[in-house]
C-alpha cells in the first residue's frame, strides 16, 4: 500500500470512526424496533404434582417455541428465562400425556411479546409413580490392596449399616442394597467416611444419610520360619518299617504378629501319608496343619518332598 493511499485512509480518522459508530447505533435501533417472529427455548417445569407422587422418568428439559415481538422485547425475554408450566394436579400413577399450548408459557408481565406456537415437543408424556421410602443395607465397594504388612482381621463394619432411600416405587422395588463410593484399602486408616454412590435410576434418588462411616479392623502381619518341625509317618502298614530322610521340616508361615510370637515346632503338625504304599523308595509331599488356620497361612515347607524307604517286616 502506497503512502498516499494510507494517508487518504487515515485522514479525518476520528470523524470516520464517529460516523461508523452512529451508523451502527441507528442500525441497532431500527433492528430492535422491528417486529419479528423469533424461536426461543424455554425450560419445562412440572407443578401441582401430589406430594405422594413423583416422576419415574425424566421430563423434557426444555421446549422450543416461537414468539412475536419487537427485537428488543425478544432480547429482554431471552434474559428473563420464561418457563413452560405443566400442571399435573389430580393425576394418578401411570402414563400421563399433555398437549402443550402457548397458554402454558409463563411470561413475565408487560413483556410485549406473545407466544404464537409451541414447536417441539408439542405432546409431552410423563411417567408418574408413587413416592416411597425403603431402608436398604449398605455394601462397601473396595479397591486396591492393604498396606504392606497389614491385613483385615474380619469384615469391615459400616455405621449406619443401612440407609433410607426415597424415590419412585418402580425403581426402589428393584433395589436390594446400596453401595458406597470406592474405598481404597491402600490409603485407608482405621476409619473412613464414604459417600453413597447414586443407585442406578432414570431419576435422582434421595439417600439419608448421604454418607456412612466404615471401620477397618487392621492387624499387623508378619512372616516367621519355624525350624526343626518333626515329621510324623501315618498309615504305615502292619509289619512294615519306614526310614525317613530328613526327619524334620522347616515351615514358613505368615499371620498376625500376636499369634506367631508363641509359635513353636510342636505347635505345627507335619506328616506323610504312607497308607497303601508298598515296600520301596517313595518321594512324598508333606501335609501340614497349622494352629488357627483361618488366621495363619502356610507359605512353604522345606524340603518340599521327603524320601521315605519302606521295608518289609524285620526278621
């Protein structure tokens, strides 16, 4: 662009900008003073429903309609958010249909705008159900693993153990329990407060209380090796003799520290089942019985197999 052209464009620039601004003001005035038909969306709200009834399926959130008025009146109406009010007074549980009309639109007073037509949807169907309360048990949802060196010594206790759920009869009669938000065992302490996860439902359900307290019975878990556990031979046939090599085992276990502190070789039973075996050499896997096996776990037995030589009756 040459300097002469730039000079011509910028000459009297303030006056040119003022003229442009005034032109826009005039255009806006003319545009907003003209009467026109505009398409609006208005939220739908149900009124008059009996306190013992509830919608079991969500109603349409909004309705599309056409409105006639001056441009500035329509703009003002958009900011005022008019509603579609559907009166369900006197209805009973079941499917209820309503044909929407301009009379259902709640317009603010003195808007100067008239609703000319309901566009979409014109017909609305509502699913009406009985509002009920049910008491449901709470189940704790667990994720993750316990912290290293700890485990749960029994079930997790929940306070309260049940909650009250309020909602449509058709939804609540399918529920048998509610579940908590996930409890991360790795980061959980002795107690934790958890929210109730929203039950699966097409409409929101009210849960009272909305949170529960869980109590976790943690115990410290240790491992211990018990050497020199004697091996017992069981089921040896009459008039037979057996020679065992080696004759003791090393047993590794894990469990609560309080229980393993007093564990001795005599507290653990290790045996080999010789029932039905003929004379000769046999490689056998030992059987183990631990005290309080519901709390103490067997990790390993060394050696894992034992050589047993069975001979005939002594001469």
